[in-house]
């Protein structure tokens, strides 16, 4: 089965902002998701439909979908472990409010 990894702009910007060593580690780990490698885990609670990739003190939140026979891994958000889940939940909430506002117009 073919697997494709897509990276959101926020993830690219976050990885680019890091020092060279963690930048390389995160970049390598994100690319290795296509082969099923890395310290991955399905999230629970409010984030049940998402997964996380752990790389040292950093986390990448991603979602998997099958589109036209291809497994697509969407890397949606990356941040330091201490704040990643709270910030991601806030981002999802803001996107939902935006969508509801657009629907009402």
C-alpha cells in the first residue's frame, strides 16, 4: 500500500524554528511515519481520532486517512510536549467556531 505524508504549515514552521539537531531528528521521524516507524500512539479523550509522534521533548499530532487507495498521514501540529495538547485543542476549537460562523453567514 502506498503511503504519503503531508505536513501542515505550522509543523514546517515549528520544525524550522528549532536548532539543527532537533530539526534533523523531527524531520527524520516525520518522514519515517510512511514506513510505520517511530514512537507513535493513538490519543484518547477528546483527541481520540488523532495520533502522536514522540521525538525527544517534542510531539507531532497527526491523522491518518485513506484517499483513493493511498494511506495519507496529515501532520497537523507540532510543539513541545508540555503544551502541545492544550494548544492543539485550542486550535481545533477556534477552527470549529470559524466554520460555524461561516455557515451562519
